[in-house]
């Protein structure tokens, strides 16, 4: 998974889970749409989606990664 993520342009990828079930993912990439599309083509991603999908409620027939949405950055202090 890590190798495929790197080849697809994903860097510094982290997932955070709140006690209430809120899941936030963080990653760095040059182009989010391209990085997501490249990862969607991999076998390891299909396997990951099959496993992780059971942990989500009400996917309405979608895979978890289909529901990923970028959040607007409000503040950054390098």
C-alpha cells in the first residue's frame, strides 16, 4: 500500500479518528484529483476499499474513497 501510494503521488498520508467516529485524512500531493485517480487504478486500493468499507455506515453503494472531499485550509503556520 505504501509503495502504491507513493507511486500515485501521495505523501505524508495520515488518518485520524475521533471518539465520535469522525474520520479525517491528511495527505500532501501535487494534484489531488490525479493522485486519487492513480490510486483508484491499483489492485491494493481495491483490496483496501473492500476491507475498510465495512467500517463505514451508509455508503449508499459507494466506496469509502469515492466520498473523500478536500477540506479548505484556514490556517497554516510553516
